[in-house]
């Protein structure tokens, strides 16, 4: 007696639940073979392969879902999962291609924009990185890590006033004595220093030293000299 794809899909589930992984996978493969144009058939195998750290095989199934599906929600999930898999296997250009598609289709959230921005920054495409981080912040305003990421790009591109503005938003949203802020004081102090606003720079550097229980400085230059970043 011949069985259809649904039979093998159901039996695959039963075998997985009983601990027969090999048999479950064989039935899942057979289900896909009998209904190869149904994207739903590939999802379960893609997730199993992903969770089993078989990322290249997961990418194959996710790519098949993308090829076959017309459902936007399903495509969104497949592109995100494929982007993660591409990153894990080191195919960074493919990650950006997947993020490009999500963004072009209006399916990206703030994390997707920030993710692409991290690649633009790594590749020295700073204007694009800033643009993506600005969009991420429009979608998720006042997110500390997004503000820090954009401030870091501003600092690297010598847009120190903009860096100070982003870092000040973070600092003012928290208790000034919260040690969580040390990295933000650190970068803002350096930006103030580059702007030749030495007293404000010194204030930020000394705030870090208070957190660490260290003696206060009398000159911001001493802090920058220790970092080997003095003017």
C-alpha cells in the first residue's frame, strides 16, 4: 500500500516523540519527497537541522521555503532564520543580503536594522551604518545599546557633537551614580576631549574613577595619555 506525504509526516512526528530520531528523519524526508512544492514540509526539517547545528543543511531547507512560499510572515521567518544561519557559518555577505530583503519588503524590525548597521560599520560604510541605526532608533527610541552603537560610529567618524548628544541621552535616563554608565562616560569623556571641552571631559573621566574607587584626576589629558589617545 502506498502512503501519501501526510502519512509520513504524521509517522515522523510519532517516531520523534518515541525517541526514534533516525526513523523520524527518514519519514520526514519521504514526506518532503512526496510533496516537494509545499513549503510547510520543509519547516520542521529546517528547525531540526538548525537545532542540530547542521546549519548548511538548514540553509538549504530555508532557501527552499523562500523559493516556494508566498506568505509574507512565513518568508519573514525564513529570511531571519537563514540570516542567523549564514552568520554562524561565516557567510556575512549572505547575512546582509537576507537583511536587505527584509528591509526592502518592510518586514524588518529595529534589531534587523541594527544588525545590518553592525556590518556596515565593520566594512567602513559609516554613512549607511548611521542611517540604519537612526532607523533602528526611530523604531525603538531611547534604546541604550542602539544609541551607544550610533555614538561609537559618530566618534569614529569624528562627529563628536553627535556622539556627545547620543551618550548624554543615555546618561540622563539613568541615575548618574549607576556604574552601568561607566562605558558611556568613557566614550563621552573622549568625545568632549576631542572637542577641547576639557572640564566636561575631566568630569566624565573622574566619574569612572569614582566608580572604581580610584583617586580623581586634575587633568583630562592624564586619562587620555593612559589610553594612548592624547592629542
